C-alpha cells in the first residue's frame, strides 16, 4: 500500500510517494483499530508533540504545523508494514 502526496510548488506539480499518512487528529479509537486490522497497516500514536515528532509529522504533511500551533496534541499515523 502506498500513499501519494500531491503538492504545487513554484516549479510546478510535485508528487511524493510515502508509506505513512496521518489518519486522525485525536487518540486511537476502535474505528481506527478496526480499519488497520483490515489492511497491512500499523498505527502509531503521538501525544504531547516533541520537536522530533513534529519533524516527522511535517515530513508527512507540511500543513500539520499549523494544527500543532493551534494546540492539537494527539495524532495517529498509519505506517505500511
């Protein structure tokens, strides 16, 4: 399973192939566990973001830094196994 991130840059369209995606802003719940069990997907949860975590989240989605700035503290990442 592969996720694609489409981004417009000053040099034109940029397509990034990634093995991780931010699934939810919040804590892991039963719906996400059920979703992950049907796919080759491992869930990783972040709470109280540290700078190292922020760097990983921004690598997945650059816009997530705005949500961290607005005090969204819990994130769930899906990683391809």
